[in-house]
C-alpha cells in the first residue's frame, strides 16, 4: 500500500507532471482532482529566520 501511494505522489510531482500530461500519461483532470484533494496547510509552519549573512560578514 505504501508503494502505491509513493508512485501516485511521484506522478503528481511538480518536476514531472507537466511532462507526463504532455505525453498523455496522465490527464489534466487528474492533476486538478489531486490538487483539490490536498489538505489546507495554512498556519501549519514554523518561521525560521536567516541569519547567515550576518555571520559571513567580516
């Protein structure tokens, strides 16, 4: 079951899906359905500040 989910996720990987749609391996409607099925993650994050520029300046 986990393998099947991993393969489905790979089909919808942003780096691959446009090519797969153009090749006809998946349909645009499948991509739209997948995007609609994703949960809302707004607010589920941790803000991280980038202080690397301060430590590299001499």
